[in-house]
């Protein structure tokens, strides 16, 4: 598979899972978190998908176009392992949905990220939060949710916390 085909499949899976998560979030209150704003495509989709919720973006640095960036209150810049667990006062309440796109094709690197990211997510997530993630995170208490049609197993992951 070409890198372009792989990218398209990953983005399609991401969109399908975010749309499925939106259906599951009916009646579950809380803000939305996007980890790794990148070019801002997913953040923009989350804002459109959740017009009545606050959407916060976290990244180590900003590379998105100015017109796509959140305002200063909703854009958290800095080392995510530090900024995410300390962000609950800014969020105002625990997050209902967290989208993680920090990983890469490197399974060892993803495992290292997951080691600090899972506890950081738990520090700000509702006990029943939905997690959409590009790689498996080591949560002790979470259930894997069924993938929508069109998402190949292992391409992207959908969890709900049960802590």
C-alpha cells in the first residue's frame, strides 16, 4: 500500500470513529480534547461535530494555519505529559471525549508515549469517557468498543473508560 493510500485509510478511520463517538456521547457531558493538533484538520472536524461543546487542543508546538487554531484559552502549548494532567482547572470539568493522534508507525515509541499518556488522560477524563486513539493505550479499566464498518482492526481504536 502506498503512503498516500495508508494516510487516506487512517484519516477515513479517524473520521468514522469520531462520528461514532459523537453518537455515543449523547447525554454524556463534558469538553472534548484533541491531542496533537498538527495541521488542525481533526480539531476543525471536532468543532463542527460538537458545536455546543468546548474543544481543547494540546500540542508541543503549533504548525496549523492561523485560521484553524483555537483561541488562546482552548489551545494548550507545551509538553503534553506536563500540560494535560495539569489542565483540569482550564477545562472546567472532566472531558467526555479524548482524541489521541500523538503516535507514529513506531510501536516501541507508541508504547513509551502510552506509558505516560494513559495516566495523563485519566487525570482529566470522565470515568465513562470515550477515547479515540491511533494506538492502543494501556488503561487498566476500559472496554474496547466495536469499530464502525469501514475501519480495519488495528488501524484506529475506540475505547470507553470504566474506572
